[in-house]
């Protein structure tokens, strides 16, 4: 499937610019097994890059203009690379402008270039298409102009670009898009940025993404609020237990002892963060042992926390997880990504996939009159040059 996307992108480039692209870059979306909303809380996360990608074609053009075509949107933009980028009303261009701004801020000089890109990452589904856009774009510029920017810095600059656009995200999405490895999930310590690879071996189970096909507009404002609420929780914890610098150093009893000093909301957000950090550690141990039953149980617990304490779920996602809980052949399920719509990630017993997919599609439509979308994904490599 990605070969088709590469051909589409490079053929378009050739027609539009009358030249064969010099660099072709593949930049993946991501899944996350467990560890949601804790990348910005100094926690651990367990994501992986997937075989849904954005393909970019690039060539230098010896001018001062970056001519960029978003093939799927049938839109284009010309950006003067000598000027300081500004936010515009055309949202997709802002992610790219944000990357160009980061280059400027870090003192990198780039010339003009031509670029076309096309994607098969569903947008608004929690699969991190914006991180793939930032990181793939920066990766291509890095290659074209030999800037020598290291992978981790590509991720960090991508994250800063996203902040500039308006979402105060953590590092998980950009990091996993860049360092992903085929058949491996990545345990990232978001405090130190140390990471280790673990076999993505779910033994007798398949990973399925059920896309609720709803995108609630709350995402940006509520996401940024969650960060503020967590900062407030941590501030109160630190004031009372000065040795605690992060939720990972706090246990549930210590937090409960401070309940009366926090608003209900701040307490619930903090409780979720403290518990989720511990769950990821247990989940990694379970995955390494091939104990998928424990992993699945932890995923269900994460969903309960995201829904009740962190309050980033919605009725459609809760319903999909309830359906999963009622199935003997589903071992774990939870909302994935920022929430307020998008996908659940679900572990389904091999052999039962077709029956479960059909059943969920029917019941979901009956309940909400919405078509459920379903993605089977493979755990794949991070951002890279395409070599055919
Ligand atoms: C979004 C953010 F971009 C990530 O940094 C992460 O916080 C995620 O939501 C929730 O885990 O994808």
C-alpha cells in the first residue's frame, strides 16, 4: 500500500515540478499500547510507529521559496524561507511553518526547495498525523541541506513546532515517529528521553484500531487544560512532600493524604497520572513475559482512568470499550491518543477478528448511526529515506 502512496507522491512531484524528486521520505503515524497523557507528566509511554505514513518528495530549487503541495487537499503554498514564519488560517501549513521557525531559531540556514506530500494516516483519529508531518518535513530538509540534525532533535523540534501551532503536547508522538522500529514497541522515559525497544509480540492476539469516526472540537482547549491541572496537582504535592518532583515519585497514599488541599478536578487528574505511570511499568513487564492477559487488564484500567478521572473520553469511545469488555475473545481495550474522539486500541484473539469487527460495526451503527472505521496496523520503522 505504501508503494502506491510513494508512486502517487513522486509522480505528482515530477508532473508539477518537471523534475524527478531527489529525496523521498516516509514518516509514520503511531499507536500507543499504554501510557496516555503521561508523556508531559514525566511518565513512561509504550508507543510504536506504524505502517500508515506520510510520503514526501523533495528537491532543492536554488531560490528562496519553499513550494509545497498537499496532494490530498489539492492545496499548495509558497513560503519565503528567508522570512520569519507567522501563523496563518491554513492550518496544515502552520505545522510546516513551525518547523521552518525552529530551524531559524536554532541558527540553521536553508534555501528554497520543492516538495509534495501525500498521506494514508487518518486525521483526527489519534494516530498522530501532525507529528508525522512535522518530523517527515524536517527529516527531508535535514537530508537536502545536510544539516546534521540528530533523530532525537528532529523529534524535539517537531514538538516545538506543534507547541507553536497551539497544542502543548508531550514528546511521545514525534519521538515514536522518529525512532520507531519494525516489530518493536518503544518504552520511552519521558523525563530523561531514554528509551528501550521491546518485542511487539502479542502472542495469540491481534491489535485492532476501532475508529469511532467522531472528532470532538474540545481537543485543543481541553488538552492544554489537562496540562495546567496536572501542573497544579504536582505543585501541591511538591509543596507538601518537597522530595517529590514528579508524579512518578508519588504513591497513591501520599496523594490521598493531600485530597483536601486540592480541588476535586485536580485530585482526579493527579490520581490518574500517578496510577498510569505505575501501570506502564507493569505493562512492560507483562509484555516482556508474554503475559498478555495482564497487559489487557491494565489497558481496561487505563480506559477507566481516562474516562472517569482524566475525563478525556466520550460516549462513543466508552461504548466501544464496553463492547470489548463484554467479549470473551477481547483481552484489552482503551481509548488511544489525546481522546475526545478518535480510536480505541483493542487486543482481539487471533481467529476472532472478523466476527468481532462485524459485530462491533453493526452494534456501533445501531447505537450512534455512525460508520465504525477499522484499521489493522503493523508495527514499523520510524521516519526514513525511501530506497526502492
Ligand atoms: C497527543 C499528544 F500529542 C501526545 O503528546 C500525548 O500527550 C497524547 O495526546 C496523549 O497521550 O497525541
